[in-house]
C-alpha cells in the first residue's frame, strides 16, 4: 500500500464502502458509507463523535454533534487493487493512534440489466408517481383488495412478479407491469427485477408487500401521501391486531397518524426512490428475507424522522410467520446477512404525529 497525494471529491467517495476505527486496534464499525446529505451510514445516532462528514480542500473530515471536526484525514493510501485507506488523528487523543477509514469490497450492487427477467408492460397513460411491486400467485389477496376509489384516482402503478403456474401468468388483472419469476423467492426475485436501468426504479416511492396482506386502494393512496408529506425514506403501514404480527412495534396504535421508528418490517416496506437504490443490493441471494429489515435502517444512517410506522392506514396480515417456509433456515440466513453488514436489531420509537391536536384554542 502506497501513500499518494490525492485531492478527494464526492465522486470518488460516493460508491465506496469502509470500515472505521483505530489503525492499530481494529475497527469498531465494520460497514460504513458516506451519505449524500452528510450523514454517516454505519453509526447509531447516539454516537456523538461521528455524526456527519465533510469535504474541505480535498480532505475528508468527521464531524461531531456540535459541528466540530473530530478527525481530519490528511493521509491517503492506495493498495494494489485500487482501494483507498484514509488516516487522520482524532483531535481529543492527540498522542493516540490515528483513525482509519479502510475501503472494503461492497457485499453487492444493483444487478446488471443483462439477464434480467422480461418485464411486460400494459398501461393506458403516463406512469403514476408511485409503484407497488407485488410477489403474487393465483391465490394472492390483491385480487380482493377493496377498490374504494376510481382507477383514475389511483396514484400508484402495480407490478406483479408472478410465482404461480406458467399457464396462469397471463390472467387479466389491473397491473401495469408483469414478470414471470416462479423459480425464486421474494427478495432474490425483486433483486433481479429492480436491476440497473429498470423503469421500476424511477418512481417516487415503491412498496414491496407480501401477497397475504389485506388492504384497500384508498389506503394505499394515503400511505404514499404520508410518505411524501413527511419526507420518509422508509415506512410501512401498521398491522391491525385482528391479524398476525411478528413485532410489537408494528402493531397499530390508536390516536397517532404515524410513529417515527428505528425499524420497518420486510413484510410491506415502502421505500423512497433514493432509499430503494441503496437497499436493493441487500436483496441479492436472499431466500426468507430475514435480517434485511435490520440492515436497511443502518444503510440509511439511522435517521430519527426518516423511518415510520403508519398507524392511519393499517393492514391485516392473514398468515402467521413461517407458514410457507423453513423458519429455522431463514433465521440462520438472516444471522449471516446481518454479520456481513454488521447490523443488529433496534426497535425504538423516536416520537409520533398525533391524529388530533392535544389542545385547541381560539385565536383573536
């Protein structure tokens, strides 16, 4: 590894993955990315010393919760494989070993367009703002979703990734897109479908529901509206207690419009356009999907108001966990995936938006 004179730019840093820690004592965060808005993916929001990053004069700096530069990386090294290592002293321990950002190979990227499944398109007009991508077969509940608004008022297109029998693939429905993917599990199929250059990545928000959820068209409209109005990166509708739930944090709470959380379950995530591009690579090779919902918040930098459970628009989960797959195998896969991304479960609530104000007074 050779030391080089390099003026760093955002273009050089945006797609790289790092470990972060002390040079001689090993990393204390094994999966770090620098986010476009200045936040750091890989640290909990409680970490006050490494809250943000900045670039000044071609040097990368780490900034704490009080906007002080805690580390300025003034050494750049390049190894034989073209990966960077940055070294810089931590200002509060001037005689200690320097901090080190060491580039590592990314676990996965977006799939290439070559070899992607054929996407059949059937639409009447221009694409809508939002998209629902549903893994479905002949028994999927989307055929029963109550249509409580006219089709022209729908703010979302539908893409059906079909895993039923080949002969039933062309059955008529209201989907704008359709792809036959009946040899794959949900997230590995979605990884192939949401490839580099896919038109499905061009929507403002994208929902990825399971096919055993009961909801209605009007509520789906409102889910997307809430995501837009509150500028959410990742969200999910709350689960109605009349159905099955895996995590208490996802159960509907009365009196709130939404709750800002540290966790959104993989059963029905709603991604912003930017968040989807960041998180889709984690889908690669996944069968049960376990562990993914602990990784996504970390990739997004654990935002305090970026993730939410939408209590206003609950859905009913009609099947218990593990009804259609080997839950033991899925849990083992999830443990390994979380190890790769150095992610852990965090079920926290940061606050909520009330459905009605606490007090109302007349002005004068």
